[in-house]
């Protein structure tokens, strides 16, 4: 499990650890790890031109000490000092002893153009509100060059706790972070700026609390959640999922949601809606009813909304059921918020950014720029688990009782841009519904479905265009690859 902690938590842990260590030990550990990563990226250190972009914080000190180590190995190191009067004195002295030089920001152009490697130590994890003009100009110069870029802890210009990017920011090829990941390493838009992320162990682990702010399940954790039938299983024990989706105008949404449910391991699928003929033509094993959700027969979970059009009655019927419910697409728009909040059985909402924006009465750009804030706000407003789709999928659980630690938001990045295709979300809904019917919690069903769906998209695409049907067909392959 990859975990991330907030800035305040990291700083508290660092203070506790520093009280037991000689002064400067943590910075030296960080600088050693940073220098090693830079040397590996360079390949040959001797004779390489390296530019350090140095701010006034501790990560500026990390950059200076790492630069001193590279200079001692024969690299030509120039430190661009944004605030010379507040630069880390020990780090600067170490760099100069090793033969490094300094430059003012206004003179940074020539060194940056000649550099093979740029080390970004402008702003640390406490940065807020975007870069100041002098730093923003350096970010522009770095973007114009072709040097490899290594960020110290976090690319300057991104916000550690939220993943927001407010204006110009450094785009790194590699980010070297210390002790633990921060939220911005895992969620967009900041994740895109971080490049590859390398975690350097500085001994912080024992000082961190058990519950992180974010967690990103890997294959092993997802494999442990996958429902596997036993010797005595039948279709009911495996889980029957109801699908109330599709319409005369959008029959394909029903077909794709049913495909996701069947490929996701449902023991049986009950379909209710206007697309029964289309569903049976593709999946004759589906149990089709035209009597409405309340009279369709026994199910362990419902999926409602994909392609539903304007008929709100199936949504209301499903929300009244005492089984887990997944709301997607038109179902999100047609559902009464109070009806969702009043439910005692689990509810999972699966909006994309545009749908989330409509539910929150904000712009799509606001949601995309502050995804973590948006998913938490939706979960609180609806008292439900929310899966916010996107380049990184976020799953926020229903808020607990006051005083209880909030469950970590789960992050999934297994997807591919090829999943941005019509009907892909319908497949995801059916897949997550099948997992709800199998007995997974809304949080586990959402994060497991997102992981499998993203991986299926990769397997189906392999760098070429795919449709939603291809993604559904690849789900069993994704399932196997996770379990191997």
C-alpha cells in the first residue's frame, strides 16, 4: 500500500525524530538520497553541468548539500540563489568547499541552457498560492531547456496537501521525496508535474500515525479484496446485481453496464429498463424484467442511472431498497439528495468531473483543479461514498462520527487516456455493482473496480484506440493479472 500524509503530520513526525538525533542528521540523510538519485539519472557525474534552484527553506538546504556531493565527484555545480540573505548557511558553505559556484536569478539563463541536470529546491512542502514572479520566471526558463529536472520533495508551485497547481510550476522528470509520500505525489493535477517519484527512507516511519490521509492500493491489496467463489457457491451466494439503466434513446448504456457486471464476477444480473431486447441479444444469461426495480426480484445490490434519460421513478425505487446502491450518470442528476442522505444501506456515487461540478454547483475547472477537495465535499454532502473518475480516480468514504479518524481517501492511477471513450463509465458502474453485490463495502468496491477498470483499459488498448466493449472484455484479464 502506498500512503501519503499531510504536511502538518510530516512536520510533527520530523520534529519528534529530530529530538532523538544529532543536529542536521535528517537533512544529511535527505541530501544523500537526493544526490544518489541525481547521480543515477546523470549516469556519468564527472564533468556534468548541474544547476541548483535554491530557495530559503529546508529543501533548498537539501539541494545545496546534494549539490556539494555531486561537486565533490567532479560535477560543475551552480546554485541559483533566490534569497541569498536567507539561504541555508551550512548547505551553501558545503557547496562552496566542494567547488560549487553561485548565481543570481537574473543571471540564470546561461547556466540553465548549458545544464544537463536541474535540481528544483525553490519551494518546499509548505508552499502555498503559486510561485512568486522571480521563481515563476525560473520555471519558464527550465521549461524552455532540455535538461533533466529533479524536484526536491515536491515540484515548486504545486500544493502538497491538495495537489492543486496555482499558476506556473516546475515540471519534473523525477521527484525525490523523503520519509513518506505527500498527497500531491498521488493526485492530479500535481501528480503530472512530479514525474516519477522516488521515496527516500530517512527513518520517519515509526513517527507517523497509523492512518494516512491518502492511500493507493497496489495489486496485492486489490487481490486480497477480490471475491472468489467457493466449492459451495451458487449464483446467489456469488451476488445478484440489479441494473436499472438504459432507455429507448440510450440502449447501449444498459448493454455496457450489464457487460461490466457479468465480467466483474456477478453470479447473476437482473436488468430492468427499456433496453431489455438489446441486453438479451448480447447477453442471453441476463434476467430481464419490465416490472420496475421494486418488483424485479431478489438482488444484493443495485446500479441505477447509466443512460436512464429523464425517468426518475426507477431511481427513487432503487434508493428505497435496503441493499447497496450505485448511482451513476443520469441517476446522479435524478436522485434527491435527501433520499440519498437518508439511506441506511451503503451508497456509492460515481461522477466524472462534469457531473461532480453540477452536484457541487461549481465549474468543471474548479473540480479538476481541486479533485481531493471536491470528492471529500461530495461525500460529506451526500453522506455516501464517492468515486470521482478522472486521470487518477479518487474514492472518499462516508464521513464518520465526530472525533473518529477520517478514513483515507483512496487513489487509483492504473488507467490510461484511452479510457476516455463513450460508455467506459457504464462498464465501470456494472463492475463496481457486481463487487457490491458480492459483499464488498462501498469503499472497497469502488477502489477495486477502479483498479480493475483502469488495468483492463491498459490491457485492451496497448497504445491503440479501444471502445468500452473492449474494456469490458478485458476485465477478466485484469482480474487474473492482479491475482498472479
